[in-house]
C-alpha cells in the first residue's frame, strides 16, 4: 500500500512553460560568471558536465570550486516566484482528495519550496520538505539521496509513489524500490516508469496501486 506521495518541486508541481526554472537557470549562469569568473561561453558546457556527473551544478561546484553552498543557493533562488506562478485550484482539489501524506523531495531549499507552494496555493498539503540540506547535499539522482529520504520518512520503497518530471531521477527512485510517475511533456512512452501522465490523474494512479 502506498503511504507517501513524494513530489519533486520545480517543473513537476507547475509546468515548464511557467518560466520559473528557466529564470533560476539564468541566475545559475550569472553565478558562475560573476562569482567564479567563468567566461560566459564556457558556462553551458560546464553546467552540463556537472549535471551529468553529479546531478546538479551545485554539487560539481562544491567538489571542484569549493563554493559556499549557502551563497550559491541564496543567489540562484533570489527570484520573485509570484511573477511566474498562480494558484492551481484543480491540483489543490486533487491533493485534497488523497489521504496519503504528501512530501516534497527536492534538490532546492526549503525556503524556495515554501515560496513555490504558497504561490500555487498548495502549502497546506505539505507538512514535510526534504531539501538539499535534509539530504546532506546528496542530490537526485544520487542513490544516497533516496536512501536518506526513506530513512527520514521512514518508509520502504514500495510505500512511496515518486512523482517527477525528470526520467533520470525517477529511474533512481525505481532502483530504490519506489513506484514512479513521470509528469510533463515527454514524447512517447518511457521505459522504467510505472505511470506517465498528468498530476490530475493522480487519484487514478494511486487507486491502481492500492488494488
């Protein structure tokens, strides 16, 4: 039986078209240029290499540049989320209909997560947020991040439905024993996930797991 609905945050609880995560990405570029002096033309390739190797730009910067993670996180999340997000009554109704505990599992900070949830009108559904600090700076899809999450809940993998827009992060969750739901605009059926569709279909997916 599923006891926990484990939600990613950015571009999972709101669509990519909202533009918020794009703005955060722009600020990551600025950080590398302004704080570290990396030439603009080198930033995209460096970010991509760190993402592929470590899961996030931050993890690569910690390992290779010894950046202060608090300075980085404060800089890149210095965004007015209310300029990009609006309340989502349809999603609020879906969450209200589901009795499972709902938690956030994010590579971002709790402060950023709370701002996003408040802008979407969903904050009251999420008592617990497992952020980059909770995960001891292990980032999805690092298996250690999932191990820490399950330990903190506490839960076994099959008691969780992991809800993400990122296939790589879902596959790591699947390896940890979780059920998986891929949301967002993805072309074609993706192997390795249990469900693929809209957040508004959540009750249907959860019922099928509890049968």
